[in-house]
C-alpha cells in the first residue's frame, strides 16, 4: 500500500550509547538503557518525549518490565548487578549483587522470577523477585547473551555466542534440558505469543533462525538479514521485526507467508526494538545517533490469505480509519468489521471466489485500497503419512490436502503442535509423544476454521510371548504362529536374521513362514512394528 504517511514518524533523543528498550504493559512508557551514560531514559509514548532519566550503576544493558508493570529490572554489566526500578516513582529501590557481567534477562509470566545471562560466569542466574535475591545458578556452555521465556513460564531460551548454540532451561528444575547447535553468533531471542516458536538472530550468519519449541529443533531460517541484532514478534503472532546493523534497517517478516515483506531504511546502528501492546508501533533503539525511532506497523491486511468459504479474521492496518463506514473485499462487503482505532480495523472475509483488493470507505466519499487478500480453495485434509508411530513420538507427519496455507497448528487429539513446513497442499509437523497407546484424531487448525478426518494411532512397544511350533526344517517353509501384544502394526518379521513372509491376524497374533537356514540351531525371532521392535531369543530352532 502506497501512502504519504512516513513509516518512521519520530526520533526521540535519549542518553549516550543506548542499547535496549522495554515497554510497560499499558503501553504508556518505554524504558531505554543508556550503556555509556549509566542511566535509563523513560519515554512517554503519548508525547514521544523523555520525561525522566534514572541513574543506575555502570553499564546497563537489557531492561525488562514485570507483567504487572510496577517494576523494571536492568542488568548492570559494569557492576555485576541488577537494578530494581519502581515504575511509579521511577527510582532505583534495590540493587541485586552476585552476578557476573550480566547482559540479557527475562521475567517469568507470573512475575516471580528473573533469569539473567551472566556472560562472565557462563551461567544463567535465577533471582526471586519477592526477595530480590539470587536463588540459583544454571551452568551453560559459553558466552550467554540473550534470554527469553515461553508464555507458560516452563522454558527459558538462552543464546550462547561462545558456543554458537541455544540452550533450553526447564524452569521447574532449573536445569538445561536441550542444546540446539548450528547457529553463528546468536544474539537476540524472542518467543511467539503462542509459545510454539523461538526466533534467534544470528549476528554472524546474517539470518534469523526459527526453533520449534516442542521438538527443540531449527525448522526454518530467514536469510539475507545483514548483521541482525534485535528481534521482536507482534502480540498477534503475525509479524516479526528484526534490526539489521549491517544496513541500518529494520526487516519486517510476515509469519503467515514466511516472507520478508518490507525492509525499512533510515535507522542508525539499530540495536534492540520493542512492540507496543496494540502492535501498531515499534520503538527502535538507534545506538548510532543515540535516539529511539518510532516505526509504524506496515499497512495491509494480516493475514492476507484465506479459504473461499470466507470467515477469516483479518486485521487491517492503515491511517485515518476511525470514520470507516464500509470494508470491502473486492466488490463484496466484509462479513463483519470493527473499528479498533484510527489505525486498526478487524474484519472477517466474505465468501468469494478469487483474490481481491481490500478497500475501506472513509466517511461517505473516500474509498482507499489498504491491501490485497488472496482466496484459496477451502481447506481439505486428504491423507496423512505415516498413520501410526511409537508412544514416544518423534519423526514427522506429512498431511496432504488443499487450502492448507493458513494452518496454525496440527492437533493430535488435545495436543497442538506448530508445523515446521506449511504449503497450500502439504503440511509437515513433528509427532509429539503420547501417554497411552491408541488412535487420536488429527485436526488442522487454520486461521478461519478447523478440519480433520484422519486418525493417527500411537502404538505401544510390541511383545512376543510364544512361537509355535518352535522347531522346523532348515529348508524353511514351516508355518508358525507368533503370539504377543501390540502386533497389529507389524512392518517386518525376521527369523535368524532373515526376513520372513508374514500376515497380521490380530493385535496379538501374526502368522509367518520360516525362511531357509544355513545350519541347524536356535534362531532369534524379531518383530518390528511402528511402535518398536521385540526380540524372542532362540524362540525357533532349526533341525
């Protein structure tokens, strides 16, 4: 959407060598760390001016505001401490010692704990916010920098520049449960609002890595980002913003289509950035000219795809929308729409048969195009492969169909998993573990509906209890009955290490024919199913 409105609408002067920014939950104030000035600038977002400056001890790096908005915590690199700030009085009320060159920090969603990356000690320190004391330390590999916690508070992701890795901490035990390798100087990290993805900026790799928080694996990357540093994900999960120090820009990524949709120039060695609670503005810290830029969210409709049957919720971003009297998708009126404010409308796509322009009518006279919406065939799930697997999960499930491009998650019964790959005709997702064996329905949740007519079966490990008869000629050809449990999904049978022809009778019985043997003697009987492998040592004897 072409517009006369500038994308960057303000540059707010702050202190010397600013690094980080955090915003209060009500969106009224932004706190900016000034590393070189040992201070915190407090910006009033309504006036876009610094209203006060808070002095702290040497070298503040990251700052975070608690979920209730009453306190802020700043990691002070130069004094191995964390400053506690009362956001009502904007004064430092306590200093927490005992850290070692702290950089990144994050507050758990319940506000009870603070996780701080102590770069000098190669550890992540845990602080109780009730007592403002250090209560635990979690050893990590080398060079921890960025930290981010999942929305449920269960896991903390730590970028480690020295190890080129991301470590995952279980907050219930305060132990590292996973090390994810393959990064190149990872720095920033942000977790999506649904907790399904962690986004890691690779300062040395010129890319953004995407981690599946269920499988703890890198599922995709966004390349072509020159020296990325900060990363933030919108609260609605539709957009990601990445600061690029290499070309003084901010990249805007559509997380539905998984494409970089805009590169906004004009920044000055941008470091961190923070998104307003309504997702309409982004505050970008410019380390180069010691300012904070206010970046407007890009105009358009998000998401910009949906099924022909309509019903897709679409957030429309623009300018001067408060007096909108109609929203149309092509020539057709939106199924419904609500004006949120002057820059945002929430609409629902109507039934339609082709891709269209999205327009709004302002007052009684002016009609303006604000984006484009692409209609796809209604979602249909036609096939899944494989159709069964072990209780422990693992591996991937491929879902084939049509109109799958807006798939948000795949549900295995009640367990939701974010796909690692989404195309219009195919979705690939990691299979989660299950507690009990048996079938579960597979349901695809898209941005407009849910679909599912498939069943995936979790298979317990097989067991062999008997093989009858237990003897036969070395010439082979002897029919045998293998009895046991969890045999319905048998994939192969071997006797003496040689494949045997077989047929599944039931979940407890398999009929097989012995293969020839080179010499008399005992032979192991092995059954392999989608749930695992069972071996009966010497259960059949060749004579």
